[in-house]
């Protein structure tokens, strides 16, 4: 089982979650490439694009939506 989980939002977007269920980003199909888009939340609960605990992995590219591969690429166990 991978550390991150992917939940389909629509055919071109998956919501990405940590093992504890925390939302940390999206995996979006952009052309022929899937890119991880990190998100975080501020103190008021507003979304911060490119922020959060996986901000260093923002724009990580994958060939397919694969939670195990994304977990490995982002160093999430």
C-alpha cells in the first residue's frame, strides 16, 4: 500500500491525501503529463496553492496517476 492516496475528482484530476487523510494537493493531467500540485492551508483554513508539507514536490511529473510512484517521488512513506 502506498503512503499517499489518490481520490478521483474528475477524469483529469485526483485529490492527493496523506495517510492520515490530510489533503496535500492534486494530481492534474496537463496535456499528456500528470503533475502534482501541492496545496496547504493557512490559519483561517484558506487554501494556499503550492504550499503545504509537500511544497518542494510541487509540479512533480508522472506518466500516469500512480499513488505509489508519487509517494516515492515525494519521499512520503
